[in-house]
């Protein structure tokens, strides 16, 4: 009798463990080097775990998953790698991403997490002046961008001369060498990347032309109930002031 009970108990425990595991899958999070929103703690190009990743968005995302009680793994890779993985795999997410018309139906969305300001930078001492974005097109300036970036893609679609590379880390150096006239990036991110990759002391901010919200983009096959759970956790963080506290830590 005891043997039978033990077998039944073991079977029940295995079943319950399977159910719990099915209800709370380990979520795989990917991001890119985009300071101060996401960045490696040691300045290296890639990171393999959450404790090696810093940044405004990274902190908010960690808090969201902890509050929602969802286990996760976080890695920092290049943007194109993250996009491919998240589009192909259930229970995968990429942050922080702008939700535009092209991407809207490709993912589930949790957010907004933070905002970015689309900005054109020139090298120090440049005499470039722009009253509007149209000036950059009419004057034929070559703008540095990178593949998969929403700002670069937008400018290219509007007929601007955009010179794209696979990794945005190369653009500050290209700007310093005069290989491009302008560089399109976020207003806060640009100076960080320039300091890490060049000897430029201060770039010239020429024009900020748009502000957009960024989100956590989630694979479409992921359970909508899980997506909703994460959104509720973020909403609760905003109401309680946690998001404001994190933003204040980064000078926002």
C-alpha cells in the first residue's frame, strides 16, 4: 500500500511540476549596446547574463519580470541577431524597440518603457546648421546609420542619403574621420558611444527631429496572458513611482 501511495504521490508531484513549468516558462530577453538605455557593465561588446547588463531600460525590464514573477534570461547581442531570434522563437523578447507601422503587427508589445529623441550629430567644429530635416536632404548630406535601426530606416525611406553599417559603434569613428557628414542616433546615446569609440570631446548636436516611445517586443506565439501579466506589472510600477525613481537615477 505504501509503495502504491508513493508511486501515486510521485506521479502527482511530477504532473504539478509540469503544469507549473508550462504556466511559467523561462523567458529569453535580448537587447543591444545602446547606452544609457542598455549597456554592458564592463564596456564589452556582448554580455551573457542579466548581472552583466546595466542601463535604464534594462533596470525597468528586470523589475517588470520580477514583479510579474516570470523567470528570465537576459543577453546583450547586436540588434539584427536579437530581431531574428525574437521573430522566430516563442517566449522571446527584444528591448527596447520603437513600435512603428511596419513592426506593429510583428510582435506583442509591453510598454512604453522609455522615450528616445531622434537626433542628428556632426563632428566637433562642423559648420553644418539645419533649420529642419528637409535641409539635410536638400544639401545632400550623408547620414551614418545602422541596419535594423528605426531612425536609419525611416530616413532612408524618405530619400535621405543614409550610409548603413552592421554595428552602430562604428558610426562615431566614421563621423570623426569625415566618412559621413552626420550621424543619426538618440540624443542621450550619441555622446556615450562617441566617448567609448573615439577621441572626440564633444559632438555638435545639429537637430532633434522626433521623439518616440520604446517597448519590449515579444514573439507573436507567446501566450497573450503572459504578455498581459507583464504589462500589468509595468503599469503598477508607473503608478507606484518605481519607473520615475529609475529614470531619476539616469538623470531624466
